[in-house]
C-alpha cells in the first residue's frame, strides 16, 4: 500500500471507526450509512490536517468516496503543490 | 492534539457500564471539532468515563443558556464569541459596519452581556458552569486603523470585562483565563475564515484544541497540592548562609536577588491560602533561626512548619516533615537549587513533585512561580485553610506533651476537652465537604470522587443526607474534618461516602460520628459501600476492629454489633444548626 493510501485509510478509520479495514477502500456516501454532512466536514478536515492541504471548495461535491478523495490527493492536490504527495 | 488524535482517543473502548460524564454545551457557533477535542481532553482527564456532550441551537447562545439548568444539576460549558453578542460582529452576516451603526452594535452588546449574566447567575446556583469569553478577533468594523484601539473596540471590551467581573462573583462559574489561552493559542492564529464561512465553525484546529484543553482542565479542577518543602540557600534566599553570614544573604533588587524575594512572596501567599510550607535545609539550625529574624524577609518564620535544618540527607528531613504533616508524598512539592538533592529526595519519595530553583536564570525562576501557582491553585479560601497550620502545630505539641508525661491514651483523651460538632443537612453548598471527599485518601470509605455537578446531583435524591463534622479541643480547633453522605431507608442507613481528615486521627472521632449517626437516625443497621483502595488502610483498620475481620467489600453492621465493639469517646457531641 502506498504511503498516501495508508494515510488516507487511517483518516477514514478515525472518522468511521465502524468500517472494517477491508471496506475502507470501497467506502462512499452510498455504502457508509453514517457518512452524513457532519462526518464529511470531519473527514475532509482530518485529511487536510494529515496531508497539510486545503481542499478546493469547488471540488467538494465530487469528494464522496474513498477513491474520489484518493484521486484528488494524487492528482489535483499534487499538481497544486507542484509535486507528489 | 491533532484532530485525528482526538478521534483516536475517542475510539478507545471503555469498560462495560462506564460512568458517564454529561456536558451541556451552550454556544452560538457550530461546535463541530470543538466537541471532538473537548470529549477527547475530558476522556484523558476522566479515564474510563464516557463523555456525552449535548448541544443547543445554532446562532442562539443566549437562548441556549437560558434553556439550560431547568431540568437537573449538570455540568455546563458556555462558549461565547463576539457574534453571539451581536451578529454584526461575525462574518457570516451582512448587517453592516458603517460608522453610524457602531453605537447600536455597542448598545446591543451591552444588553446581551446583561442578559447572559442574568441567565448564568440563575443556572450557576445549581450547576457548575465553565465560561469562555470571546476569543476571536473583533472584525475590522471600527473606522480607525487596526493598530489603534478605537472607542468602539474599547467599549466592546469594557462590556465583556463587566460580564467577566460579574461572573467572577458567582461561585458556580469558572471563567477560562484569557491570559493562559493567549499563551497556548496566539490571538492572530485563531480565526479560520474559510471554515467559518463554509461550515459556521470559526476556529482553527489548533485554537479549538487549546480552548477544549483549558475547558476540560477547568471542569476537572485538579486537587491542589497540600504542602511545599523548600531549601534555603540559593533558593529561599541568595547566598550560602554558612559562608556569607546572616547579612550576606539577599532577596532584593539591589543584590540582584529579586527572584528569591518573589519566591518568598509566592510562598507567603500560598501559606496564607492554607498551603503547608516547611524547610529542608543542610545548615546550622541556630544560624537559620537568626537569619529568620531579619525584618525584611517576605516569608514570615511563623508561616513555616516544621523547619528541618540539619546536616543529614534531605530525604530524611522530607520523611520527618511528611510525618509531622501526616500527608502523602504525592500531595507535596519539593523545591531545591541542587539537582543532586532533588534526585536524592525523588529516589526516596518517588511520588513527590520535585522542582529545580534556578540560581542564575530569572526567566526559569519566574516560570517556576507560575507552575507553583498552578499546582497549589484553588477555587476559594475557607476558614479551614486558615487554621490548618495552627492545628498541626497544636497536634504536634499535644503529641510531645503526651510523650513527655507518659499519659495513657485514655487519660490523654479524657483531659483533651474535645467537642465534636455535627451538622446534618441536605445542602451540599459548603465547598469544604466536596473538598474533603475529593482529597482524602487514608480514612476514605471507597475512594469515590465527585465533580461539583455529580455532587449536587447526588443530593437530588430526597433520601440523601450530608453530615459535616468539626472538632476542637484544648489544643485548638481542627475545623471541618469529616464528611458522611448517605441515604436513610427504613431502619437502615446506607453510607455511600465517609471521609475524615488525617489531622483528626487518634481522637476516636470515627466512633463518635457513627454513634451519633445511629442515635440521630434511629437506624438499626448501617450499610457501608466499602471498597479497598491502595491507601485507605486507616478506615479498613477501624472496620476490622468493629467486625473482627477486614472487610473486602460492601457490608452491613448492626447497632448492637457496633455498641459491643466501639471505643469510649470522651468528647462532647453537639449538633449545629444548618448553615
């Protein structure tokens, strides 16, 4: 598992402690019952803190799954920081 | 603490049936991560307790406060920000910052602070309330440049200062120190504009963490240390007395020794507030007594007891002081300029808090003063604080008299002329009762502690009673020294708490209290919620004498059983009216 994936998994596990490790990578708003607006804010804040980034507010609407956030971290955020995470 | 660490803390599993700590949070902001940090800090300070935080309606702080406290005794946290006093002082509303509007904003703020003070005055009578006054910067509403304090800003701060002063007079309210908060959370790094605009949560994570940390501490209200043992040379004063002589030691600006004077000043303040202060010094005793005759000493000699001045190891002096005080090492701080002596004392008394007094670093010496204030700080000073030292001295001289005359214990107690005064009430307002419950270790029924909130809640049971006892004899008053709390059910009296100060040992006060309880209540048996703790040997021994066996857990003793085993008491027992 890459470092980015491991750190992102840790963020998800902290915010959604009921998620089994195997389910984290497929987590999304549709599959995680407790993923509501408050946990979205908590999750994104934890990720911002963990990766030292600021999410672009316009991107928030599509950050509704583990994979979407991973993609954002490895592409959009990486590009905006001028390097790789 | 990072947010992810707070979440991890909250993931720790608690034992089944863990007690819960309920907090009512009143604020006008969206509390979001503040709640997470607050729960995490409280979980650290109250291990094994589940922390439940209830919140109110967004944007209505005053309403949220007014709705609190109607139902039951509780622990309440109030987080106030400028926008709660007038929404135009926030950044989510566009009501205007025009110069013509500023007087109206100021007037609204004054009205709102008055409304809040009234509401807090009401709920603080039955609840413990932690209050945070505005922590965020005032927005650029005034027409003056930011580096100049405007009349508008001064007016806002005046209104909040008046609120703060009014809250300080309420015993149930504890306000977070803005000075301490500024140290751990710089004002310029507190507002998170993006978060406030998008979610209504205005704090940076670091500020939310710092504010939650202080809020949790203020709710925990740790027990103050009981005694401070200090070295003399290069600690209480500058210079080695044996080398420079009485006139060579100093504690003033002229001799570049002001830090020692400040240290004396703090010790004098602590002593007057009830902290025990003793000396452990390797010195010539006669020379030290002579040095204490110098008129300019800030710490008077009569505030010090005992003074262990000798050439032996400091750890042995500390042992004798602990014995004279009859307190555990974990209640004591030892201050010395010698790392070697500190290490020697720490090795012999691992539970003692050892602190280095810096001989040559004024900044470090000042930090020590602040730390000592934290370790010994208390909510209020009671009459018992004032008599603690004199009663210890009296007990010490009584023991010496007994030793010198060779009196039997019976004769000594008969001659003491003791008087035990008991007060039965259902009013837990006397803070001394809770103080004794929370700081007594040795004569303690079960080691159970209370917060102010849970203590008040305990007495919401109509069957609950509180017994607070004071004692005095010809050697002087001991003050309020024992607390019993329980419930009467038919012919059984159930005791949930029973503590007695170690200053009151060896007078058979425990026998007198139980005797009076049986007589007053008419109960045929007493049920004790007893459990063994690492340090409650004295109460265990007392029960073992009555039961002819050491109890392991909750037990019941009949009046007849007690009468057959109790010791004779020689003091008079009288009841005082409810205070």
